[in-house]
C-alpha cells in the first residue's frame, strides 16, 4: 500500500492511502471537537474518596461526641477497687438518676378500684385501676394463686411494645406460669398500650398517632421540650404499682420482683435502679443508652433515652450496677433485630466486677439464646428458675401449658379504654401543666427586656448545645468544580464543619460585577439543590445582583441521615446535650463567615433566607452571629410552646408511605431542643435580633398550618416589644402572604 502526501486544513501535511488498484480510500472519519456542555451534577461530594458517605456524617458526629463521655466514664470506673468505692459510686449514680429523670411527684392516694374478679383453675384474677398521680389512671390485672397462707412473693411484669399489652400470648404464658409456681403477679398497661392509649380515636379503635412506639415518641417529644423525659412516667407508674403490691396483706414486701421483655425490659432496668424495694430484677432484651447500641443499631424510642443522660455519665451498665448486690439476671438473644449483643456482654463483664466487690458474684447472671428478639423457652425457664431460687420458692421451674384468657376477660374498664370510660389525665395533660409553669416564668422574665435578652442569649447556647465558632476553618475552602450559566457561575465548595465532616455549598456569583455584592445564605429543608436549577428561586436572587450561598447544614440535603432511623439522631443529641438545631446553626454561622471573607461579597450586607424547618437553626445562628445582618423566615414554626401546649402537632411527623392506622407516621426529634422551654422560646430569639431587619412570612402553628392572627399576636408580642424598645418597630415585618417574599428579601437589604 502506498501513501501519498496531501494538504490538510491549515496547510498541515497528512497522508492518504491508495489501494493496490490505485484507488483513493475515503478520508478519515470527521471528529467533532466542538465543546458540548455536560449535564450539571450539583452534588458537591460526587467523586470524593474521603467524603464518600455523607449520609453518615450526622450520626458519626454525634457518636464521636458520645464517645468522649464514655471515655470519661471509663476512666472513673477504672479507679474503682473495692466495695467502698462502689458504694460511693452507687450513691453518686442514684443522685444523677434523680437529676436526669426526676423530680417525681409526691405520692398521693392510689384510690384503688377493683372493677371485677373471676376464678380460674388454680388462681384468681382481680381487675385493678389505680391513680399513679391524681387523675392519672393506670389499668392492670392481678393474678393470685389459690391457697395462699401468709405472705408470698410478688412479681411486677412490665410489658414491652405489644399494643394489646399483657393480653398478648407471650405475656400471658409468663404471668400464668409464675402464678402456678406460687407467686402473685401484677401487670399493668404502659402508656400508649392496652387500655391506656394516649390519643385514642374511637373511629379506628387505636391511637390517631399510631401504635405504641410511635405514640411513645410523640408524647416523648413534648416532654423533652419541657425538660422532662417520658421515662419518668413509665417509672412512676411502676413505683406506684409496687406501692399497691406492698399494701396487700398477701404480699411479702421483702420479696418483690420485676421483669419485662423488650420495652418492658427497659422499664424493668429503670425500676430496679430507682426503687430499692425491688429485690430481684430480670430485664430481658432491653434497650437504653450504651456505647455499642449507639455504634450499631442507634438510639431507640423516646422513653429509652434520659435527657442529658450521657452528659451525666449514665449508661446501660449503671442501671445494673447501682442495685448491686441484689439478684439481677439479664437475658438477650443472639439474633436480635433491634439490639446489639455486645452491649449486653460489655454490661455483664463490668457488672461482674461490681458484684465481685460485694462478694456476691453469683447474684449477677446473663442468659443468652440463639434466636431473634423474643423470650424463648430457654429464657422463660431461666426467668422462672431465677425468681424461685432467690425468693425461696420450692417446686419445679419447668414451664407448664396454660389456658390463655381472652382479651374480653382481661378488660379492666367498661369501654376498654381509660380515655372513653374514665377520662382523666394523660401524659400530655401533666406535661402541659408543667409547661404552663415554665412559660409563666419566661413571661415574667420578659418584663425586663434587656436582662431577659442577655439571659436568653446565654441560656440558648447552653440548652441547645450550640458551640461557638472560634477557629478560622470556615475560610478554608475546597472546590470540587464550577459551572458557567447564563449570567452567573455556580461553584461547588466545601468548608469544614464543627466536627470531622464538611459542609457542602453551592455558591452562585453574578457575572460582570463592578463592586462587591450583597450576599444571601439560602436554606431549604430539601437541601441546596431544591431551588438551584435554572429558573429556580436562587437564580432569581442572583439576577437581582446577590451572591447566594446555598449550603446543606448537617443532616440536610446531601448530608441527610441515611445511616440510621430518623429518630436516632435527634435522640442521640438528647443524650449528649446537643440539638441538631444547634449543630446546624453552627454550620450556618460558618457559612456566614465564609461569605464574610469572600472577595466578591460586601461583608456588611450578608443576609439569610430559610424555609420551613430550616428557620429553626437560622433563628439560632442569627441570634448568635452578628455577621448575619438580616433574616427572612418563610413558613417558620411560631414557637416550641405551641407544640408542647397542644395535644396534637405535626412538627417532625412524617407520613409513612403505605402506612395504615397502625403505623401512619414516623416521628423524629431533629427539629427539637430538649429543655428549651425551661429557658427560652423561638420568639425570644427573634427579639434578640433587634435592631436587625427580620421578615417573617407564612408563620406556621404546631400543625404546620397558617397560624391564626390571635396566635401570631400572642406569640410575637415580646419580639414586637423588643423592637419597639429600640425604636425600630418597622424593622420587624410579619406577613402571612407568600406573594410578598421577594420584596421582603429586598426590603431586608435596604438601608434602615
């Protein structure tokens, strides 16, 4: 084959080939070298190695802080040598337990009512209602063996998350076997279960919120806002149940036992730690805070978490050790879907050193079986045997077949629900009364505007868990790309967060600027990408001349938690004294400082816009950071008070896809701040922003509906007073019209 020279484009010599017949072949295929615009990828962390799993940032950040509290506790435990050391620690733990769970109400008359009795072969059943506190009714059934002479031991069986409560087959098997072995058994309906449903809806014959776990978290969130834990109510119901047992002539007050499975195991561990009358405790497959639980399955339901529990050094292990050397048996299964077996191993190993110091190593046991989350025959046999051994009950511990009772036989109230037969108070009602006192204190403090604002700024940081930004890391920017659009650029930036994570930011900068531009931090609950497309809200702002930084604060957008259940992050924050709101506020402050150092930005004109739940961290960030010169809030929750003081709310309540009446929602606490109403509320922080401009549009009530005029006037009375006191009333703009948002944002940047 011969090659002949030819002249190509630009005079460059190229070669063409000629076949053996002297025919010229077609020229080489034309290659299109024009620039084609690739589709934009606005995920900042795409193609990263270090930040490959941003969905785990939030829980890892929380757990890293939890780990520091465990390290402190580990150091304390390592110093304990003998019985006297452990006695001192037990005294300390008892005080701490009361600090984080109490105070409990005074003991008032139980006003016990027996609504029915019936006989069965070998035992009788008494249907009991008592008042754990005035007007709060607790339903239960007492199983009494035949032929009692004198006093016999009694066991309180606390029920897990079975919606039917002690009427479930498993619980009946245990109750009736203990009775047939000569023990009195008392079992009660936990809040949210059996006949004690807290938000009972007769039309669906279930809670309007959903089954037990969901309802527990629902009222648990309201308790957290008011500085309490739902665990207090579960514990108090149990303490009062023991009060009833020891008041009976047929019960030996020196032989009181408690047991429970799953959620009932959690409350068993609480009751064994809080009530010295519990001589034998058998918590089974139970959850509360432990290092391994947080590292694996994550924090559990609201009543399983103590407010500031880890801050006070209270862990899974302490609930066992504080009752040493009283007999305690822990039971777990090796295939548990909700709990980690390592947590049980860790607790058992540490507890053995406690019991050994008391010379009673035989009083602590761990029984394990190879099964899922359940009370297997092996574990049930161990429960019967342990009670019989330590109560001195003779006989064969083997489980016997029992005739199960019908739900109707075990119905205590006339209608099958406390709410429809007796009325009375639910947990919400008691918490509301306590919240009203907290709000009275806040309103009293507001009378001195200056001192109150100073106090709020200090307490808000403390209660929310906000950490001041003291480093310069916000100015250390990593760039992962940039896109040129019509009239502006979009850059993909990250800055360092308060922990070992990065904050992803989309930075929108107008072209052809002749001077520094005002800047806006744009926060959307769906993340930075929600309004980032051409034609979106952010582009409209950029075309008006604003530099816009759209970040994903931790837990939002690209960093949305995908590693655990939604409730695990907020409840982990409750344990360590940090709120997700405050962590996100810290991120927002860092973004403000990032803009403040940017060469394209007028550092005196940095505002922020937030929608819906992102208004909560923005209000905190702006109160703590004066760099943020103005704020626009769109669809903000009006107050935490509105959530705590109303039976129903929709904040943090997500409709579950495909959910029925049993499980219609998921409930989280990422929006909440534990203990917030002991110190301040959202309107107090708005007042702290005076004299800066604040525009509020479409304010929402606790149901996430447009707040009424009366509610707005009531809640915003103090912010208006604070602005009036500085003679800048016009700098606080409130409107329920969304049509005014764009003009409201521009108004914020106009000279005062």
